[in-house]
């Protein structure tokens, strides 16, 4: 397993970090009846309070099973889970009050208005008593809904039927509904699937504001790797196991390499000079050399060919992810 530690720990610091974790998962196992192997196989991780945590993996990796267990909709076969200080096995009811969930598929009643959806949710959670009209609800409810609606920029649509909403507005409404009971953790399961790029960008702007104003922990699963670039921590799953973990920067640094891109009007001359210097390179639309840092400056000082392009290339998290999953696929084929 390729594991990248997110920080250097001194004696005693590990206990402190664990105490601040809002989610603790230890040796989690899930095996379905008649299955040949575990869907989740000894998974362990912790999520610090107030962080953005991403769980990634290809279809069938086990991440949906993990999130189903953490949100109390599926029972584990073994292992221990604590969320906001509550034990999953003994205190599932208390955990449900500490979490908000935005599923991949919308779960709104489209015949109701946005506010009616929120009001029904509030009464089901026991946050506020149900009243037949918004104006009859407690002042605290009205103030909270109006504040969240303003934060998510849907104030003008609160009393419109949900069936008139765009996909992006529905997602915002589900987030508003999920935050109403002030959860410790907001689970987002593929929250931007089916949204156009503008709606995705807008939604993440509002999620950043939610984190900044409420210190809400966000637990994210997504296939859009660019959404994970600003995560505080990432775990990558394959075949039921965590195969890599760390910050996005740590994953990229450990598993991929930065490179230098060069080009010149006289490409044959540049090619010959690189060969004479004994430097490895790939030639396509431009010349790419697997070097970075001070080596770049030393190379440029030695080159005599006039250059038309000098550019450093930093690998993306998506490239690191694909490399990890590619390795796991090869290993499974060799078994």
C-alpha cells in the first residue's frame, strides 16, 4: 500500500490529533453474503474536525459501501467507527443527528416549494416543530433558513416549487436542508454529477463559504479530481482497501514528477543538443524533460539553441490518481 503521512508526529501528538478527529474508522470490514471477497477490507482513517476530506476510487472500489456505513444506512461486518464522539454500533441514532447528507441522486419532493422541503426535514429531525406555514414557524427557524438561503444565493427561490429549479439550485437546496440541524459532518456523495461546469464552480464557491462560516467538516466522494485539489486529506481506495493517503500535494510529489517543457524554432538543433548532453526527453508537440528545481536553471545555462518555449509542468492530482489505480490494476492481474 502506498501511504503518505500527512504530517510528522512527535510523541504524544498522535493522541491529540485523534482526540480532535470528528470521524474515526478502525479496521472497517464489510462482506456481503455469498461474496468471494470483502467489499471493504480493513479500512482505517481519521478525519479532523472542520476539514475537507475526500474518499476516491474507481467504481467497485468500496467507497460507496464506506459512506453507506458511516451514514448508518448499512451495517459493518467488523471494525469500529466513531463520529462526533458517538459509537456507530451503539449510538447510531445520535450519529444521525450529527450528520447531513447530499446524495448523488436528488431526494427532494419536487411538488413542494424549497422552503416546504426544508420545513419537512426540520420536523423529521426534531429540530423545529412542524407548522403549516413558514410564517407560523418559530423565529429561530425563519432566521436560520433565510441566513442559509442567502449564503447559498437561493433566497429569491425559497417559495418556488422545486420542479422549477435547475440542477445546480437543487443541489444548493439539498445542502441548505442538510445544514439546517447544524451537523458536525456534511457527507457529499458525488454532489456535482450531472451539473454543467458553471453550476459546479458556483456550488463549490458556496461550499467554501459554508466551511468558512460554520466550521463544518465535509466528507466528499467524487469522480471530478479537480474538486479534490484543495482537500485537506485524500484517501484512495481500490478493491476494498486504502492504497494511498495524504494531502493532494503529498500524493502528487510522491507518485509523479514535475517536468520541463522546451521548444525551439530549430527543433533538430535542440534535439541534437539534448542528445549530446545525455539528457532523457520525450518529443511530441514539445520536448519534455523529467527535471525540476535547480536542475532547470543549470540546463538552461548550458543550452545554446535559441528557445521559443520554456515552461515547467506540475503534475495534477488526476495523474497521481491514475498512476495509483494503474498500479493496483497491474498487481491484481498478476495475482
